[in-house]
C-alpha cells in the first residue's frame, strides 16, 4: 500500500504566536487523510476530509477561521479536482460549514450523465451554491456561526486602522495577515490523484 498526502495552511504570513496551533491543524488534517487512505478510500475522499479539518481550524483562513468581508460576513471559495479532469467549485458561499464539501458535491454531480445531454455546472456561486449544497446534504449553518472570535477581533482591528486613515502596516504590527488558501494533494493506493483548496 503506497499513498501520499501533502497539506498546507496558506503561503501567506502567519504570526509567530499561532505557529504551534497551525502545525497542530496541519498534522490533524494529514492524519485524517492518511487514516482514510489506509482504509482504501479515494484520493478525493482524503482531500475533502483533510480540507474540511483545515476549514474547522480557527487559526487558518478558511471556513470557520476565514477573514471577514468588509460587511462582517464570511464568504468562502473552495475547489477540488481529480486527475480524471473532474472538477467542482463553490464560490462566494456563506452559511456552509465546510465549503470543500460543497465543491465535492459539485464534482460528483458533474460526473453524472444528464439524460437530456445538458452539461452540468463545474462551479456554483453564492445563493445557487448554497441551495445546491443544502440539496446535496452538505451541512449548512447560520452564517454568524462561521465568525470566529479571532476573525472578529482582526476585523475590528482592520476597521480601526481604516478609520484612522492608516493605509500600510508592517507584518509584525499586524494581527496575523492570513490572506491565503489552505489546500491538500493526495495520491491513493490505486494511483489516483486529487487536489483541493479552500479560502
């Protein structure tokens, strides 16, 4: 049995005080994916599960830990792609606990042949993505439940800086500057490859 998993918590700047928490989140995501691959699950299953775990980690900029929009909301994007060319994406979604699961539902749906010959969507956004996810039994939540205490503190800090007219700060003066995606790549024991991202 040979398989590989790689995860990342974003290539953006991470504050030194969150380093331990970020590493724990990455380790947990890897272990979840490895456990599934050891049970013979697919690379896509492993990627979906690993990224869901990263989305649940407050210390990362995805899902529950996402940076807030200027309007104090969480809007997420996620995408997943298999080596077969199958793809699924969800954009600007709010109220979905794990956006990568919505993207996976789109990927799975894109593989179903339509009896009328219609081409299925590869990416859904906003309310349409939310409705599709809900119809696909992807867990939805009250959008406010996705606002983490850390993200709210940072949003308040950014708004204070904006009100003061400050346009540029140094990395060490920021709260965390997490601006990037989380992701995972997996290769299962049948040689299938899958990758995904979420932010």
